[in-house]
C-alpha cells in the first residue's frame, strides 16, 4: 500500500529539516548492498553524529528545489 499524502508531506518535512541542519549530504546508489551492510553503515555513522537515510528521489528533488544551497544535488537524482 502506498503512502498517504500526509505521510509524504511529513517525510518531506523531515528531509528539509535534515538538509537545513546538514553541511554535507551524499547521494549513493545502494543497490546491491544487503540489509546487513546498510545496517552496519548506519551503526558506524551514529558515533560520528552522522546518519544514513533512504528517501525517494522524488521527495529529495522537491526538497532541494526549494533550497538554493542544495539545488545542485538535483542533477544526481536518477529516475526522479
């Protein structure tokens, strides 16, 4: 079942909040990584004050269009 409009709006707000508090964001193609590898990455990032989040390219695209600092990231989003 797909996400409701309200859920998507909440996710978009979270993405915008994360970007506004960040100095750096990476766009990574994670296909081919196992759940265990992604979980390990998340655990290793926590002590550094960093996080690993997965979001739809469409939502990221909307978030970065609204912030001039992050607009260059839009060209890295495949299939959005």
